[in-house]
C-alpha cells in the first residue's frame, strides 16, 4: 500500500511539471526599439499588455470541452480558471493605467482606457497593421501570449489538486503581485552547484553589479559544499546575498511524508552555516505544497515564497538568451514581480548579463533581497 501511494503521488507530481507544449518564449529582436528610456519601456509594456489581453479575451469564448482540448487535460477546475482570469484582468488594467502615463512622450499603443470595459474593448480589436513599424513583432507576440496564457490556465485548471505558483493558499504565502511598479527581485533555485560551479560565478557577478538576490538552497547540496569547503567558504560564497530554503532535496513537498523534516533540517543547516544571510522563506519545488500547511509555516516563522515570472531555464529547448528574452517579455507584461531562475543551470552565465544589459536604461529597479 505504501508503495502504491508513493507511485500515485509521483504520477501526480509528474503531471504538474510535464506540459503538453514547449515553454513560450519571444525573441526580442522582433521588437524594433531598444529599451533605452523609461518611456520606451512603457511603449513595449503597453504592447505586451494589449497582446496578452487580446489572447485572454479570445480564450473566454471557449466552452469547457474546447478548453480541455486546448490545454490537453481530461478534467479542469473551471472555477479556478475563472478566478485566475479575473485576477489577470485586474492586473492588466492596473498595469496599462501606469504604462499610459508616458503617452505624452510617445503615443504608440496608447488607446482610450478608463476602466475594465474599455480595456476589454481595446483588447478585442487590438491588431498591428502590416505596414506598422511594429509589424515584425505582431505574429511572434501573438503566438507567445497564446502559449504563455495556456501555461497559466493549465496550472489553474489543475489547482488545487496539483498546487503551483498560480494561486496562494493563505497569508503565509507571497508572490510578486504586491510589489511597486518597475520593481523586480531576482531569485535562484536548487543550489548551490557543485564546486566550482555556476553558483560561485553568479554570486561573484551579482556583487560586481552591486545586486543582491534570494538563493533558495537544497539542504543536501549545501551539506556537500560544507563537507568539502567548510563554513568560511560558504559564507564567502553568499556574501551580500540572501539564503532561503527549498527543502533537503528537490522533490514535491505536497505528498512527501517527511516534508516538514525536510524544511526544518534545511533551515537548521542554513542558520548554522550562513546565519547572517538567512532569509526565513521556503520556496517549494515545482511550487507544490500542501493546502493545509499554513499553520506549520506560521509556527516556524516562515513565509512561502512563490514567483510570478518564470524563466523556464530548466527547459532543454531554451537557451540562456531565450530564457532571458522570455523573462523580459514577462517583465514588460507584469511590470513588477519575482523572477525565478536556477543557479545550477550554466545558462545563467548568458541569461543574466543579457537581461541586465537589455534593461539597464529602462528605468526599472532591482529590489534588495532582504526587503519583504
């Protein structure tokens, strides 16, 4: 019976991370302007908001059977999908209102929007003319936003049977939705890498850029580094950075009987090794955690740290630059949030420098890792 339950849970977890399509990405070379000013960031942001709103509106005409077929699922949680759609519309409206404040500097993609009804109206008729300066961006963007929307709706369709970052369970959980406009925070999962590795390169690079990030470490990987190099080496590794936990090993914490022990062991180790860098946050692998785990996290003084911008850098079909381009498109769409990379992926050596260069003059900010 124990083996059968474990196998059943494993199948559930597998279903959460196996998507029917490749992750969405959008080559930023299709966009004809560099983001060399806050106003040009807003132009690109307005375009991405309207393109995504168009895809979101179009998805609402699908009945349940058509939506099941599109998402590749036999069963869907329609209520959760509707809730996620409503929340997306609210955020799109707020973001467009902010993005159109620079329309007096550049009127591209500036349309009359004074509320939800007018946003939906503009989304419904949004199109880019064939002779437009932005024509080369139109079709790649349409495809990107349709695929990205499907990623999000699929997670909503499976929630809460398969938990993910798409929804919060309670007050002990957070994502990037409440951050200020143009403000982002970098987070990195599943480290530290083996020595020498990408974590070493990454933390050194961040310090040189005067940036800090949140690193969610695995207890077993941290223990290996501790055994090989000692505490001083790890303290030097994470100097100026924040260290949260992701559990003892990278596996779903929603069906694992030892999930609490996994978190507590990791917390104890981080407090022992890098006490000055410790951040009282838990990043659930795959975003999976128990719906009734809030009381545990409250007792431990831990916050469940989710995200709203996923680089998908674990996907084999995406290069480091493609992952960074995906992130930039989502930064333009959501305008603030928590960005998730993996510091065990060598792609980060390409992705992060590309992203920082592309946004260096756009007027956005990188939040200090200690700010909650």
